[in-house]
């Protein structure tokens, strides 16, 4: 992702406020400028770790400061251009607290769209991956009921951007509107400081179908990615298996050679290049205008170092004038897997110890990936107190599964995984 | 005496806050209009267009705060101004489309739809004349 200095964002915001980007009335302008933002404070009950809003943040609320503006505050600015009725382009940058402790604006969207017909549109460039129902607008607090989208579903991917192509085909059946869309490209992300390194999705591809029928919207999506992980401690582990394989294969004893072959095979199975990841997601939303219910469920097919996971949430809300109270139940459940590893029986003591160490390292990594279960209950209130702005108050009770650390980082030596975290958040979302 | 007046003032203030904007609009009909010769539209089709689900027509809006605009959205989509803004924000910031073009008044709506057969707008029924066709009447 390209790093920008802060000044283009400030310049763009100044441009908007002087009205230079506004169209003359009665004539559509080619250019339009818009933006969104959230100013939010969150207080966490967990004193030995920091609650974070995105899994790439290096610190947050709880340990560093009891209450913090960092996890959820953000500012986005967008320039849209409609060159002809068919050809348009979008550029969006967004600033939030990120992996290097700065707020450098990042390029979220940068693409050119061509509308072949009212039914078919194609985009080339950078898009945000449509992994789940509101993935592409998860940062736009004003568009969403919650202070933050349920992290059990929306927090699980580090790579959220795709550089490539996407297309959508819209068909109507009576009053129902069906949109079939797909994307293909690649994306990268810097991983959380605790893990270190980067992840690259190449290719990243997905297909999804959304059916909007009056008050009800249904969506199904399938995402398939090949991931390359450039993470030092994992590379050391896989390197260890390859090293063992090389050493064992050089010794002309059948049982040792067999162990060597096993080590090579394990290095292949758990290789950090071309790791296959697949997710199937469904979503449903029913919104009458007066009340709404929405829910999503995803199944992540765990392979290699990734644990199998099922996750989802359900939210309900009721609107009374400018007030929308809402409640959410969410859960994330992983299935643990163990790997027998290299058979140590019949190996000389030194090799057996080496193999055992590698096996332990592998199983620790698998266990860590699986120690991510949690459930949560959120209660909140949204108040649309003025045009283009909404205030929110939200309470979250997160019940972490065994050995799970949840959405935290910067854990002290006294930190105990599992247990509960209580959050209180106050946010103001706005669009301009 | 003083405390009960203060209590009353608080109660009225809280009630006013909870009741939202005053429902003082007259029950005038809102007409969705297009160029003469256009086919009628159903309420669901108008809702799909004005919530950004369908991009087949060029959409026109009256200015924000205009009572006809508020009536139109309430009757066609069952949503208030904030909910409509939230729906369009999702679309705009996903790069999928642009919200309706704002024009100042009914006369401007009529000029715009008469000039472009792929345009649609809404005005008070009382403002309808021969220059436009009513494709949907919202009570």
C-alpha cells in the first residue's frame, strides 16, 4: 500500500470546505469530493493488554491508556469523477491508527470503472475486498449501526485490499434486484507488530451474489486466496524442517532417511508460499425502516497452519425518531488440530531431540492459531443528532475462549488469556 | 412551584427530542415524474432506484430539508433522511455510484426530466403540468 504524507489529505479537506469542488446547480460536474470520519473513544476493562480496533494496530485501550481514541477513530476522503455516462473513477484515502503507530493516510480505493450497460460494470485498479456484507464500507461509521463492525467477522482478515479487476452484473426479477459480482487480483498487508512480517494474497479471488427484494437482502460469497507469509519466526520453523530433511537424508540409515522424507513433506504441507485459504459466507438483512435484523455466518476452511473457523453475528435494532438502540450477539469458534510430525522412534538421541523440538514448534503454532474462540454481546444506542452526523454509545462484553487473547495486543507478562473484557465506546460518525 | 415548572420543561424537552422532527407537513401527494411517454414505475422500483440498488435512470433530488423530499423518501422507501444518507454513504464510499443530483425546486425537476428521457424526479402533485408524465403517485 502506498504511503502518503498527511498534506494531500489536509489539502483535499480544505478544498472541500472552500466549496471549490462543489458543482454548479443545474449542471452535473465531472468531479465530486466527499468524505467520512469517526471520532471515537473506547475504554477497556483489561488492564494487562490493549484492546485494538484493527489487528494491525500496535497499541490501544486498556494497558497503555485506560481510554483511547486510537482504536476506532479514522478519517477518509474521496474524489469521484464521472468523465462520461459510462466512464468514472474513484480515489479514496483513509487515515487510521496503523501498524507503525502512525496515522499515515493509505490508499483504500483507486480505480476506473466502465459501465457497459445499466446491467454490467467493470472496475480496474484497487478495490476493497467484498469479503462480507459491509466489508467495502466497514470504515464508514455513519453507514453502519455499530461503533465498529463485529470483530468476530470483520476482524479476521489482515488483507483487505485487492489490486486487480472486479465486475458486477445486475439483473432484475420483477421488483427484486440481483447483483452477481466477482473479483480477481492481489493484495498485501503488514502484519501486527507482535507477529511481524507481511502477508501477500496472490491471487485473491472471490465471487458473490446479492439479492435485494424489498425489505430483505440475501448474500452468499466465496473467497479463495493463495497466501504468501513472510513472517520471520514461521520461516525459521519451516526452515528447520527443511534443514532436518537435508541432514537426515544424508545419513544412509533407512529409518533416518524416512524421517528426513517426513520432514521434507511437512515443510511442503506447511509451506509459507501458496497457502490455500477459502471462506464461504452468507448474510441476510431485513430492514423495514422501523426495525432491522441482520446476520452473517462464515466458514473458513482451515488448512496448513490455519485453523478451521466458524464465525458469525446477529444484530437487531429498532428506530424511534432519531434514536436507534441495537444489540449484537457474535461468536468466533476455531477447531484445533494437531500434527504428529516427524516420527522419533528409532532415531538416535540427538536427531530425536531435534525432531521433537520441531514437532513441538509446529504444534504450538497450530494451537496458537486455534486459540482464537470468543463470543460477545454488544448493546448500543445510535443518535442521529444532526444532519450528516450520528453519535453512538456502545457496551461490549467479550467472553474469550480458552487461551484466547481476543482483539488485544501489547500484553503484559501478567496477562491471563481467556476471561472477559468489557468495553465502553463513545463515537461520533460523520459524512461530508 | 419552581421545581415542578422545571420538571415540566424537562419533560417537554425530552419528549420533543424523542419525537423527532415535527410532523407538520400537509398530506399532499408526491408525484414521481419523468418525460412524457414514459412507462409507469412501481413503488418498489422507485425505492430500488433511490436507494442505489439499480442504476438504470438518472436520479434527481430536491434539496435536503425540503418537505417534499422528506415525504417522498418516507413514502417510497420507509426511510428518513438520515437512513437514506447512510444507505447512499455505503454506495458512494464503495465506489459503486453517486447519489441523486440535487436541483433547487419543482420547476428545475420538470425542466431536467423533460430534457432527458432517462431522468426521474419527484415533485408535489400540485406542481405537475403537461411538461411531465406522472409515473407513480405516492399518497
